[in-house]
C-alpha cells in the first residue's frame, strides 16, 4: 500500500511538472504569471538610477497619469523622456516602427487589419519608402539634433530593457534595440497619418465656413471609415 501511494504521488508530481512545462510554452504562461505577480510600472515615489544622466531629473505624474519631466539640460530631459515612453509605451513604440517599415506580418503573422491584412499593409508601407528615407548619417546633423537623437535612443533602450512589456511576453518576442533612424521612421509615419487626408479636411472646413458646423456635420459626418 505504501509503495502504491508513493507511485501515485510520483505520477501526480510528474503530471503537474509536465503541465507546468507545457503551459510555459504557451501565451497562457506570461498571462498567468502577470496576473499572479504583476510587474507593470506603478506610479509611486521612488528613485531610479538611469545611466548616462549628468544631473538629477524629476518625473511627476499628475492625476491623469501624464508625466511632467524637469531636467537641468537638454540631454537629460530627452533621455528621461525616452525612458518614460519606453516604460509605459514600449510595445506601442515597437509596433509603430514595425508598421512604418512594413514589418507587421513578420511580428504578428498574416492577420486581418481594418479592411485589409497585415501583409497588404506591409506592402503598402514599404511602397512609401519610409524605412529608406529615415536612414541618416547622424554626424551630418546639427549638434542639437545629434544630442536629442542620441539621448532619446539611449533612454528608450534603457526603458525597454528594464521594463519588458506583457505584449512582447505573450508573443514570445523581444524588441530589437531602438536605433536613431527609428525615431525618424515613427516621425514620418505620424506626419503621413495626419496629413494624407488633407483634401477631405479642407472640404469639410469649406462646408463649415460656408454652411455652418451643423450642416457640415450633416453632409460630412464624423463616422468611422469602416463598419466592423
């Protein structure tokens, strides 16, 4: 009887270990771990040692969660800004640069996106050539621009390394180090995304100026572009 109990215990232990090992290979593991031991950034009074700062930097979050950063010089200000952005928006930063360079599908696979797919979006974004346009020789830029790009890049990389995101863990991926051109790449994407529909905005503005805001809204409503 004793030997039988030992065998049952060993079998139960083996099944438990096997289940844990299998779970660790699925997206459920980081989710379960995150729920049990959450490691998301918490706004609390604390001191963090950020490499390459020359003086103390203060980061205060208001009641809306918006960070207010005070620094004694430009490099420290920008480095802290990059760190805070990566700490709270690391996955978004990574996703934006992948979107801008046409690399979404290698990250997420062939998925539905709006009325298209990630593959089609990648082909379209590569057609715009943002990745090529963002490549620069940093040494040819004005000194102030060099300081900003170097410090911002360093801050983002420190933030991404220190605070890996739950989204990356679920996908089983690690973000590549942030590069100088990634900042310009995302800047090009942002400029493109808010200006490529200028004709529609101009038409609606003309309606509002000549017919009034209510009539313009009736003719050209602020409805979503697609129905899901």
